[in-house]
């Protein structure tokens, strides 16, 4: 053990990365359908490694938590602010109810089991599987004005209670949402999803990540001209309301770019691009379809444009189509609409709003023309905008320094709450103005995963020796309290959702409930049972709100216990 202690003294970062490596290895082990996960595994590994004697500078912990909590807010910002409207009042009410019931349950358990501030906050983090509470609670404890030794003890208690209660926190959410809820509703999740698909997706099955339509909306087909011989290109296109375009003609061994007044000849091979419904109608008008398309190869592309066209804000898709002249929209297809990072259905009555990202499909020339007319092109980038990110984190840290005196009680968001608030605002602004603040999904995920895991590992390394003592003294008490904090808010919220909010579909209620608890493992189980993406609709809304509300439980528990 002395040689290991010597290595960690010379290079303590070895202990940090060793904790992450072993922790994520432990986190991948399956216990039935349950996994501890990388964060929980890293905490356990760090506690074990800490027995060799190691200390990590607290500045590392502060930096890791700042980037983690900012990334959480950045990703949740668009969905959080977009969810605050009349259409999602049920989901907002459910997420708020669970957060409040969880806070009350934690406070009651802390009173019954005589838990200190650190154990109570860790109980909330583990039993609710909200790892960010470790950081926000630890930050709140550091601002209590206690001695360095007392602060370190309470912060280590947070990590201890989290580790003891986390396992059942995940398992209990799975038991309630996946197993108990369908029996309570009297209908299986798969059957309930089938009932809800038509209503949620406008008659088409909802699709999850990686799933594609077997019958795509936009298609290209090649025909040999027979019935259409002697007809103009424009005549055929107009017959289908310009929802199809003839993009290439192959005649006598030569590839031709069609003009509107070009007359088709018998035997020409034409490449037609358009929406599938209109393609079916134009096929009998041209001639037989051909399988060999080597002579009419054409590369199509998509371009993203930020919609800023003056005079067209809140205009419907159908109205825009009627307003724009035929020459401008010829050969261009609106493939998708994204608003504040969320897809919007492409329907005739869909209103376009300034700041929407429109995805155009067509040839390079046609899509470039459409992008210029709609607003400006949104360039594809995988580079993080560190200027935007740096300013956001600095602003968050500055907000965390603000202390407001209320009735003699100093109130402050702390660095955790400040960075979370800044992340929410900057993420929302990025959604409204997508030209700025690029942070690719993979980069954001790395900041969240590495930031939180490294933060938790530092906590475990610095408090592991004290952790062993505390677990021996009150481990079973904390575990039983964790069972109550896991199950009581979930069961109360399930009843609240069914009888007060009037959720009558098991799949939708399951999605809303797992989102309200930010219970990703349980949500995975719900999707597995549902065999559908229907639960993702309410989950996305409640998850964005709960991610903020549950994270803020840390300082609330510390302040109220």
C-alpha cells in the first residue's frame, strides 16, 4: 500500500483517471436489467482507491462541476423555456409535483432518521438518481460558513448517502414505471402506445432515434418517355401542382438539363424528383419506370437555412408556397423544420417563425437559391464556440457570487445555480439564434459525462476514508430512507397524474413520469416495453423541467434541514 500511496502523492491525477477507468468498467456490469452506471461506479472506485491515501486539489472539483452544470443547462435551455406554455401545463404540473413531493419526503426522512445536511442532500441525490445534487449541495455546504473540517465532513456525507441509495434509486424507478404503472392503468405499454401513435404523430407511427420511414416522403425515380412524348416539361410538373420536378433528361447518349419549354421525345430517360404521393400520380403520364439509372445520375443535397424573410413571420407553409413565385421555388423541397432544437411537422398549416431552421432538399443550385430567399445559410460545424461557452460560464460564476440578504438570511445561487442559470439562458439563445454558440451534441455530452464523473471521483478520493466510517455507523438507516425517497414521490405523482391531471394512456403517463424523475434507466425500460417512441413526447418535456428542478433540490435541502 505504501508504494501506491507514494505514486498518488507524486501524481494524484493518476488516482483520478484510475477511478474513472475502473468506475466505468464497474458501471457496465449488468445486474439483470440494472447497471450502476459510470458516475456511481466512479464514486465507488474512488472511495476504494482513497484508502491508499490521496488528495486532489479542490480547484479541479470546482472546474469540473462548473463545465458539467453549464452543459446541463445549455442542453436543457431550449426545451425548458419552450415547455413553458399552455399546451404543456400538464407536464409542467407533473414535474413540479414530483419535485415538491420529493423535497417534502427528504425533509421528513431527515427528521425521522436524524440525518445531517450532508446525508440528507446525498439521500436526495442518490434516491432520486440526480447526480447533479452532489455538486449543488456541496457548493451550498461550502457557503454555510463552517470550519474547513466540518465542511469536508458534510460534503463527504453527501457522497456517502448518494452511493448507498443510488442503486435502489434506479431500480425502484424501473419497478414503478415499467412494472407497476401498466398494471395500475390496466393496459400494457405496447398496447397503449399503439392507441396513442395516431394522435401523437398525425396518423403516422412515431419514430425513435435511428429509425427511418420505410416509405420516405421525398423520392427520385427514372422513367422512359412514352405517353409523355410531345409534352413540355413544365406541363407535366404543373399537372402535379409543382410537387415533382424533372431534374435530368438523357437523350441519344447525352445528359441534358431540362428547361421549362423543353419537349420530351419518345425514348428519353427522365429523372423525376418529388413527394411520393405526387410521384405515384405522374408515373402513368410519362411511361414505364426503368431500373438502370446509370445514365441519369444526379447528386442531390440538403441545406439548412435560418428563416428570417421579412413579411413572412408566422406565415403558414401553404401561404408561403402561394406567395413565392414558381421560378423561385422550382426544384426545392422543404424536408424539415426545426424550432429551438426541436423538429416541427412539415404540414400545410404549420406556421413558420423567424429563427426556425429550414432544411431544403434539391440540387446544389436550387437549394442555394432557396436558402438566400429564406434568410441565411446555417453552416455545418463540429467546432465548439469557446467564446460563447467561456462567457456563459464566467457569467454563471459571477451570478453565483451574488448574495441577497432576506430577513437576515443570506441567499445565493452559488456557482452551481449560477452556471445552471447561465447555461439555460445561453442554450435558449443559441436555439433562437443558431448562428452563434455552436456546441455539438458529442461535445456537450463529453462535458456532462467527464465533468460529472471527474467531480464525483474527486469527492470520493477526498472523502473516502470518512465514508467507510459513516457507512458502518448508519448505512442501513440511509438505505431504508432512500427506499422511501425513491418510491413515495413516484407513487404520489403517478396518482396525481392519473386522477388530477387525467392522463388516461399508460405509455404517455409512463413517459411523463420517468421524465419528471429524470430516470433514464427507467425510460429505457419503458421504451423497451412500449416498442414505440410514443413515450418520448411527454418525457422530453418533463425531463427538461425536472433536470432543472431536481438539481436545485441540493441547496434547498441543505438550507432547510
